[in-house]
C-alpha cells in the first residue's frame, strides 16, 4: 500500500489495524485493483491475499449476482463516489453469500482519488430471513381472496392502541370477511382465566349490554378448554355441547364460527363470526377457514401490540416500589372522580406521610426501608373501601382518593381504620418496626367552585398536604421534649441562616468508572444550628420550601459551588459541579441572576454547572419551571433529574423539560438481584435512547459497583468513591490525585 494513503502512518500499522477488524476489508487503487485484503476477508471468501492482489473485485461475482446492483456500484465508483448495498458474491469454493458492501473513496489533500476502502459483512442469514418473511407474507396474501379488505383491516388494527379500539375494528372486519350477521372479539384474561368480549359488530342494542358482561371459563366450556391448547377453528351449534346452547341464546344465534388466536402456545383471544338467521351451516368451508385464519394472524400482531401498550401504560401509571398508582395517575384519577361525581356527593383526599421514616433508613438500611414502604402501602390499600384509590407520590408519601362521600365523618372513619391497622409493628426483613402515619385530609366542599377538573384536583391535594403537615407539626410539638427540637424555632432560625454563615457546603465526588477519573462534584448543604448542632437537609429543607428561604439557601450553595469550580480549574482538574435546587423558588429571576453573577465572576463557563431537580417536584408550577429551565439550558447549564425512578415522570414529561442527565435513585442501586439489575438496565437504555447522561447514586459496595457496570452504567456516586467533605478537603483530594485526569481510588 502506498504510504500517502495512511496519512503518514507506516503501512504495516494500517495493515495491522485492518487485520483487527472482525469484518472483511479490501483496499483497492484508483483502477479498482486490490492492493490489500485483511484476514477476515480470507476467512469469509476463502481467497488468500496473494490470490486477491492485483485483481478487480469482479472475481467475487457469479451467475446470480444482480447486474443492476453491479452497474449502480460501477457507476458510483467511476464517478469517485461511495457505495453501500447488498451484493450476491461467491466464495472460492463456489458457495454464494450475501455481502453488505460499503465502499469509501480515499482522496489526497488536493481531492484526487487514489484508493477505495471497503468493508464487507456476510448478511446471508439476515437476507434469507427477510426473504422468507417476504415470501411468506406474499404467499399469505395470494391465498386470500379478500386482499384489499385484509390490508385495510391491517391498517385499522395498526391504529388500535387499546382493547376497546381493537375489539371494534376486529369485530367489524370479522363480519365483513365472514359475511356473518354479527361478529365479536373475545379477549383472554390471563389473571382471571376468563374469556371476555372486547368488541361487537351487528348486535342489536338489547344484546349489547349482555355481551359486554359475558365471560366464559374453560371449566364451563369444553370448546374453550380445547382452544387453550389447539388453535383449530370450530363450528359451534346447539349440538356442540350442553353449554353452547345458552351461549347461542345470549347471541340470539343459530351457529357461530370460533377461531382462536394463539401466540407461543398461549391463547390471546377468539374471533367469533355469528349467524342469527337461516339454517345453520354443517361445516366450515375451506375458503371461510382460510379467510378467518388469515385475519387471526393479523389479530395476533394487534393483540401483542395492545398488550405491550397496556403494559407500558400500566408501568407508566405505577410506582415501581409499591405497585400503587403514581402521582400523575392519581391526579388524573382525582380529576376524573371530581368530574363524574353526582350532585350532593363529596370527594375527599387523604394525604399520608410516614413519621420519622428517615430513622428507619438510617438505623436499618434502605432495603428494610423499602420493605416497610411496601408493607405500609399494602396495609393502607387493605384498609380503604373497594371504590377508593390509593397511590404513592414519592418518598414516604401516600394519597388516597375517597369518592361518593356524604360527610367528613365517613372520611374520618377511613383515617381511623388505617391508623388502627398500623397499631401493631410491621415485620420487614426480619425486623419489627413500629410505624405511624401523619394523615391529613381535605373535602371537595373546601375548594369552592373550580371549573377546571385538573385545577380542582391540584387544589384538593394541596389542601390535604397542608392538613397533613398540620397533623405532623402537632405531633412534632408533642415530641419536643424527646427531640429537644422545636419546629417553630427551626422555622424562625432558618431565616437569615445563610447570611449568618451557618450553612455548610460539602462536596462529594462523582466518578466515571470506565475512564477511572473524577468528573464532577456534587455540592451538598448542611445546617450548623447554634443549638441543635449539624442538621441534615431532610430536617430543614422542607421548612425552607414552605417559609420562602429556599432561594437564599440555593444561592449560598451556588456561590460555594462556583468557588469550588474556579479552584478546581486552577488545579487543572475537572471543574464540573452539580447543585440540587428546589423548583419551589420564591424568585426564579433572582436565582438565575445569582447563577450568572457567581459563575461569570470566576470567569468560567456555565457548562461547568449542573442543576439537579428532584423528580417528584417537577409538577410544581410545571409550565413556569419548564420555561425557567429552558432559559438556564440556553446559557449552557446542564439539567439533571435527581432520584429518578421514584416519582411520576413519563417519557413525554422528560422530553418536555430540557433534561441532560438522569440520576438513578439509590433505592434501585440497593435493590439486589435480577430485578434491581433489570430496572437499572432499563433506565440506562432509556437514557441512551433519549441521549441523556445517567448517574447512579448511593454506590456503597463492590457488589453494587459490579451490578451497575453489568447494567452499562459508567457514572456513579457514593461512599464507595468518597464521602461528602468540606471544600478545602475536596480540593486537597483532587490535588493529591496523580495526573491531569485526577484518577480515583476506592474510599476506605
């Protein structure tokens, strides 16, 4: 090979690099004569390099090679263009293979073409499978005399996103294809082991309600029992079985044809073509069987799509830890309940919070804490009425929607019943834990006439939240002697704490494990109270969000973060820093101005800063938060969602906010086993699909590190890599690490 094509690198270096490729590769000169073939080419084609050099690549073509493709490739290379396409080539032994060929022209600095480089992939199996699928589909279509109708049905089924829509489209298609008087689609319910009717066509109004309630179990129908294992179409008449007669009476029918829909040996549903008049048919004609079997094939794809969408919708509406509804689903359910209530009916919202839950986590670990939350969720769900709706909005907070009430006393009865169920200790992971809930509730009569149901739901939740805090505050006051802490005193002392220098900002490293270096530090705030000592953020930040001091705390932390970033940059280390801020700002304008001032003063880029927001707080004044975060993102500030997975955010909400990073909540990191690994792997794939960075929090053990690495997560934070330390110590740790990459070592 000529040295000029290597950009100055020795030819043997380039040859060695090409030989490392797993795909076959050739290099040809401008006249398309081979000057190099890598080892993979020899393995794929059977031609040795000395049999290849100097030859035109046409020697790989054979009698079945498509001439149109060859001409297109020749035309592209003649004009000095690249080419990509599938070509049927032949090996030395005469066997053929499909070659996904990519040819790239190589030019010198003056633009003169001097070589072509190609990569060749054996895609024979992929082409074969694709062609087999195409041939099978073509054959199926040729065998159906109702081709146009089937294609239209396929289009309509592709638009079905729910069982109801699928039932309506499919039942109409059955009636048209079979020429029957009526048609229905039965859907198999795995959980209940029942077949139910999901849609009908041609039924008179007086039959519609009865068919909607219709359910059939294998124990009552021998035909259905056979459908579970055998997908053969069946003709059902009054003579078929004892149970067929009442079914025919329900459908007001003389006969119907039932075609089961199977997937991997499991029943998904049944197509029902029903005749209501005339002499019943004696057998199913081959033509009718072919048409309905073909329709069943289309139905299977639609069934699987709807099942997947149902699972996605259910997962999007469910809290990952407890299985209860999450916040967004609760808000929709409450808005719907308020809309559908009848005159004189009241609706209540209970807001429940686990008292001193942090002590459970600190004393017994997050694994026990998660089990406690799951147990509490089950107890609350079992204590409410059948028509009530229970959900978790994040952390240790639960909400219960109580519809169809007559007065406050009925809501109080539910509260008392929940409290009574928690009088006994909870057993979690071998531990006996005493739990008490602070429960506040608000009635729909308290919010007045709010026309918009979403606004009414939000107002009712806010009032219930405030009622819960009043209950909790009363209990906190009663515990003052035990804790020696007065919430009212803390609330008062918090005003001006930043100005008095009582806030302490610590910095914890965030590492890129694959690169082996520290890439960021998170700024974490503590309050050195003159009377109570060093307080964690869980003690005072909720007060700050309520009393309006959150902005001054955020500003104090941001100022210290900017100073850290400037000092880190002077050390030659990565100056990136992240700060967790509240969405409940008293003045976003002041906060953005403070960010601009702090980071501009140090002469640094806004891209050094990542703002972290807790997932469960994003619904607070959503449109304003979105607008303010977009302003920050336009400056270059990165936006991270903290505690990801514990809240209610959907894919659409993630896309609505200018998010650049997701931080996996430590509850997932601490969840051992295949479930924890699967959840984290799903989050990693989601982040990559959305082009977002992802960071795992709370990494404390080598086992957790191994699990996260297996899930594909590279960025991590936790005690395994370093505890939060003051600014000077964090800078000293950076300075002590060798090299410009500031490589990390495990914390001890």
